[in-house]
C-alpha cells in the first residue's frame, strides 16, 4: 500500500511539475520597459525599449525562448551629442547582415522630437549613430520599419503639429540602405477616407494572405489615468483605403494588467506570431512602470482578422512558446561589485552630470565631477522591497541611497560629513531629517518601500542597532515621486563635487 501511495505521489508531482514547466507568467521583462521592440535573427531574439532621460539609452535584451531575457547592453552607452533627452520607442530591424535601430529623441537645438537611425554589424558591441532622419512638424515619434514582398523597405511614424492636419501615422519608402527616405510620404490614417482618429501611435505593419495589417495603440499611455489599448486595421493596398476593426480593441487592460499596448510582433521559426508589449501592473502601476509582456497572436480562419489566443486581456499565465523551457524570475538585485553580473543595469540621469564609476576590491566608487546632484541607479522590479547599502562617510559631500523619480522628484538618505540626512526634493530641496553620527568608519543605510508609495528610512553605525525615520508607526508619503511616463529608479545619489565609496547594493523583494 505504501509503495502504491509513493508511486501515485511521484506521478502527481511529475504532472504538476510538467504543468508548471509548460507555462510562463507575465511580465517576461520585469521593470520599466515602455514601448518594447523585438526582432528574431536565426534562433536569437533581441528586444529594446524606452529609457526617457536615463542613460545608457535604449537597453538591449537577448533571449532564445521569448520568456527569459538577459540584458546585454544598450544601443548607446553614451547618448549622441545632439540628443537632449526623451529617448523613446526604439525600433529594431535586421536586414542583410545589418542591425538597425530607429529611435525617437529630443534635439538640443530646437527641443523637437524626431527620429534618428543607428546601425551595427554586431548587436553586442553597440551602434553607430547616423543622426536625425525624420523631422516632421512639432514631433515625429514611434518609428516602425516594414519589408514588403518585393523587398522594398517602408518606415511609418506618428506625426503631429502639421498645419491643419490631425495626428497621423505617416509612411514613406526607405532607401535600400535604410538610412534615408525615398519619394513622397503618404498617410495610412486619412480621416477624409473615413479613418477614426484617436491619437493613434505605437503602430506595427505586417502583411499576411494578401492583406496589410496595421496594429496601433490609442488612449492615454503613461500614468495611472491611462486608457491604452490596441486596435487593428487592414487593407489590400499599402496606400489604399484601410478597414478598421471596430468598435472593440483586440487588446485592452484587465484586472491584473492595465493599459496594454505599443508593442512589436515577431514570428517564431514554426510560423507563430507573438506580441511583445507594455502594460502597468494594477498594483505597482507607475511606481515600477510599464513592464514587458508577451502574448500570442492568431488569425480567424473565416474572417482573416487577428486576435489574441488567450483573450483580449493581457495573460497572467500562458503556455510557453517553446516546449521544455522554464521561466526564470529574478526580482532581487544583490550587487557586491565583485562581478559584472549587473553592470548593464546601472543608469545615470542625462539631466545631471555623468558620474565617474569604478570598482575595486568589492567596492564601488562614484565621483561627482560637477556641482549639484548626480545619480547612479537601477530600475525597481517590484514596489515592495528593502534597499540596503553601506557607505564610507569620508568627505564633506552628501552621498547615499535614493528613491528617484527625476531631477526634481526624489527622496535620499545619506551621509554628509558627520551627519546623516534625509533630503526630500519636490521641485524645492528640503532636509527633513538630520542627525549627528559621531565618529564612524562605515554607515549602514536602509530603505523600506511599501507599494512604492510609502517609505521608512533607517541608519546604523554597527549594522545592528538601527535608528528609524519617521517612526515605527508612520511612513513618508512618496506617491508624488513618479513622473509622467517613467517608473521609479533606486540607487545612489551624490550632492556636490566629491567621491563616495559603497560596499554593496541589495534590493530584496518584501
């Protein structure tokens, strides 16, 4: 009897293990990654996304199964000199041995967003920038490149600020080398031909069974009032009349994931289609940001219209794209600076000076070479976490941990000389806490985040006895920290010229 029971338990566990193995959970790329793009080259998949004013610009990811992604670098380790910020919506494209990225950025010269292009033969070694390519009206954003059956290349983009014209998705033929426009542009979304215009953007163009399909996102994209969703249209001719599938979107927000959209479609070797897109988690929302989700796209055999295999809401859990793959989930970041494991995740703010960073003997040294602040940090992957470090208090400049929304919105706990301080900046800077530490070789700093909205701050000189602010029973309200379109970052903040030495950085999910 016992032997039979053991066998039954073994078989049950095997079935459960197999079921777990054959599914994945969204997100497939954790943390803030708006406007994701994805391509396949052979058996390799590459993805990138928006970084706004954080650099390195447009992080690059690699995968062989679409659900496990490794960060392999960035398009630009240092942004091109002409870029001011707003590094949005990169679009990866591969053609005849060359990798392209068509990206949105704001120009220093006139503060207008336009579309630039960069290329490389080896995606792991960065891109060579070719500068602005499309400058159109008050703003040209959200590039997407399409290769037609005859081999011609086309680029589409969202344009607005044109005289007496609404927001439009425009298109143009591309030169064979992909670096310039050919001939006259044309519109894909012409209200004069009955197109229902709703600020369409984040478009994807593809061809299947004689139809051109245009997937596009509408609604508010980028804060907790968002209404983002995906619609689709089709046409027999690229320049012809488009039929919109109305009135319902094919993908919209659900109970767990909200405001889904602005993605890219990639085809697997066996002919299936997958959509990598962004959405807000219903709980974490802008405190983590728009994360990378994946869902399979299929076509109705009778009507020819596409739909998502698991319904019109983002999947919480779905079958893995490829059998015998298991999804990794890596929420924590524990960096003691003894390896390069997390080197590609660290970012700086383009609004401040770029810090000089070096590692030696399991320590991280950050130098601020200019007056004012500088930031060095990473994306959060959850809104409930504990963040810890230890810092050498030598020097008179402020140095410590920060929960960071932008140059005018952050809270930082750190050491300035022989004083522990908490800085709260909401446009204006204020010191909300100061305490003398006396003589100490090392100061231990800790931040607790509760839903990304509430915070407690701790410090210690012996890593045993901790002082807490504001108190054990209250918290600091950080609900105004996130800025439009950006998830929070966490990391190190320095104020004033000088160096800081840290021995570790631990973000542990709570």
